[in-house]
């Protein structure tokens, strides 16, 4: 694991701030229309991680566009056949299966199919 840089600590603090804002009643409802906290198990470390991400919803599927994917590694946990993911969505824990795909231009989308669709 690489040591945390000043930028890494700043990003971590920003992520924690966004995640906590999602818990504020009115503000959380507004932010929750575009942000969700995902939780997953690292493919190599076996550790559990949570991070806020921006998403679009299409029925029972969520699409997460990964900005600057070469600077991030979380989405690599969902390459090939993908893997399980948990999301705090609409005030409830939801479970799904996520698959990451990189297109020919280097853009990365993570598609999440919800298991317990409502």
C-alpha cells in the first residue's frame, strides 16, 4: 500500500465530508439525487472500503462514471465478472452486483445492477 500523500489525505477528508452530508436530513435528500456511498471489499486486501460516488439511475441499474480513472483504483475491484457492492441509497442499504468497463477512449463506467430492487 502506498503512503498517504497530502493530496490523498485531502481527498479522504473530502470524501468523509460528502458522506457525512448525505446523512443531514434536507441536504442529504438533495445530494442523494446524485451521490451515493458505496461499500465494497478490496480484491487484494480483503478490507472493506466505503466512498461517495456520483451516479445516474436507470431503473434497477445505477451507472457510476469514474472521473480520472487512472488516478483511482476502487473501480478495478469490479473488472471482468465484477463483484458485490452495497450502497446507501434512498436511506436504505441496498445490495447489488457491479461491473466496470473501460471504453476505447479510456473512460470508465461502473454499472450496478441492484439485487433487491424496489
